């Protein structure tokens, strides 16, 4: 008779543990936005659950602690009954009796404490979470200090830095859940990559997404509005940093629409006013700033372009909101993006090459002498920049050992030079007549 009561108690503990696991799964899965919607129908229950969701890890830890106690209790009782009935009552060995107990509890734990309650918790997360929110808050008030103490003890025994709230927080495995969702065809692969990119924003710094200083198009503060308009139209940029003495002295940012508006309202201003008269205040950020914080700051300041400075206060580059968005959604292509081969041979000994082509390869193609190490550059675009003393824009050209190199086209959202047209220098036609005539 005693054994029957003990088995009944073990079954009760299994049921309790299953309910706790189901509640833990539901609270970990329920959406806060969904509960906000249900507030109209069940305001009291929704408010209690929202309190739980504000400190989700704490309540999940309490439920996990209680379900562990119930499971261990049921296991001990089944083991005791197994030894009492089989070993003492039927002359089984103690080892065999314990083996039976282990087998029974493995099956029960997997089915009744693993699969079934977690499935219910996922299927009916809203209903279960709202129903048990009040009970969970009461249990956390009583047992919260115990779970906190056990977490401290666990962290002390674990090498390295532990988790203050314990490793049981429901969002700790969110990345793995995203991968599982993609594997189960619940989301597409590009959606999975986008979600992971959002997670990684906090680990990405401004210097990793910025347009480097060497590729910045800038304008001097004393230039006229007409010159600024010309530079904007030729480069394709609508916002251009304004410099003072050097690129390290960024004094403002000129907006193409401001130039057009001022020139339209006052025609004489086009040549009579300087860029500094309409430039806007620059927005500076350190190159070590996390991208997620940078995006928030730029949204709050309502700016689309920020100047990135290094640890010494010099200009490292610039970053736009579009640069940050590309970290999430990938490269943003536009109607100017075209795939082109590295080298295209044209008529008359001319070539169209990629601006990223290495100068050693260019020298070999044209059979000319260019020493990349001596020049201190790698690409043909870098060679043009060095010869010009500034960043090339469309139409800029240089002459190199019998060839004219012209920055022909731009491509992509950043309007970078992506192709260089190389043409042989036209031979000079001799004039009629000569010195002896």
C-alpha cells in the first residue's frame, strides 16, 4: 500500500514538473507585442504577464528550479519503490532494480517532461503564460533568493565569467533558433542572414563601414557655389564635406539641394558667394563607435552623413546611414551598377579596365614601367589620385608614358570610379613645310 502512495506521489511530481516546463516554455516564447494587443480583452492578466516579461530571466530561473526539484523527487521515489518491490520483494539485485528505475524515468522524462509540455508551451504560449503569470510572480517572490544564490554558486564553480541572471535566459539561444527556423523553412536564408547581421551591429565599429579618407570627395570652404554645384554633379554626391586647411580640418558639410536653392533664389550668389556661407555643421563620431549606437545617434540628430575621426583627432573617413543599412541588407545596388570584366580591349590600341586593377598588371598590359612599391600605391585608381593630388572624379585624366588614363564612369551608390579608359596619346602631326623651306 505504501508503494502505491509513493507511485502516486511520483506521478503527481511528474505532472507538476510538466506543468512548470510548459509554463517556462510559454513565458520564454510569448511575444510582448502580442500581449500588448491582448490587453484590451484581458487587461489584468496581461498586466501581470507584462511584469513577468520585464524580468523574464528571473522568472524562468524559478520555474526551472522548481521543475528540477520535482523531477529529482520523482526519480528518487521511483528508485526507492523499484528497490523495495523488486530487490527486497522479488529477490532482484539492487543494480537491476535501479536499472529498471532509470529506464522508466528516462522514458517519462523525455516524453512527459520534454516533448509534451514544451510542445504545449509553444502551441499555446499566450494562453498558458497569461494563466500562470500570477502564480509565477508569487513563486518568484518566495524562491527568488534561493535561485539567485544557486546561480552565484554555479558561477563560482564555473571557469571564466558567469552570467548574473544565469545561463537560462530565453533569448540566449535566439541565434540558434533563427538557424533552426531557416532549416525548417520557416524563414528564408537571406532573412536569416539579415537577422544575424542585426545581432552583429553591436560588434561592428564605424571604421569598418566608413568610406576611407582616401576615397572622400571634399571641397574647400572658399570655393564658389557654382564650383560646388559642378563638383556635386560631376561626382554624383549630394552631400560633400567642406575642408579648411586640409582634410583633417573638416569645417562643415555642403548639401547640393542647399546650393541649388540658393542659386535659384539669387542668381548672383552662384559666383558671388562661398561654400562656407551655406554649409551645415558637421557631425563627428569616433572610429571606435559601435554601429548600432551610431545609427541611433544619427537618427536622433537627423543627419545622413557623419565624419569619422581617429584616436588622434584626424579624419579617418565618413559614414552614411546607407553604409550602415548595407551591413544589414547587404550591398545596395542601383541602376548604375554594372558587372564589367577587368580588361576590355577596344579599337585603336585602347583599353577599358577596372579601377581596382593592380598597377603591376596595368604596366604589363601596356608594356610600360610603373613600380608599385616605389609609387607607394596598389591600384590604377590610386595612381591617378597620386598624380592628380586629389580623388579622381568622372572626366579626370592623367598622361602616363604615352597613354591617357581617364576616369570614365562611376558605379554603385557611393558613385565610385569603377572603370578607367586608357588611350594611346595621339601622335603630333608634322606641320607643312620645314626649317629648310
